[in-house]
């Protein structure tokens, strides 16, 4: 199914890669890596993630 991620759902143990807050957003990069962000940092980096064609998922719903 297109757009379906195989990575597990975010949990309370997942932390933002920028500040350590609870992660709410997973950005999967086309190169295979992934980044976790709190909502604040996801919004801050949203334009760049779109430029990179990242698949961005927040709490079970696809954003980008």
C-alpha cells in the first residue's frame, strides 16, 4: 500500500532528534534514514523535509 510505513508507531520512549522532547513526527528520508521530531521542530523543518521528498508522518496520519 503506497504511503504505508513499515516502521513502528511512535511511543513515549521516542525522543526528538533536536531537543529531546517527546517525538510526535517521524520523517523518513528517501535515502533510507529517519528523523524524529517534536511538533515544534517538525514545523520548523517542514519546508526542508518537503524539498528532500521525505515522507512525514505524525501520530498515524501522513502530513507530507
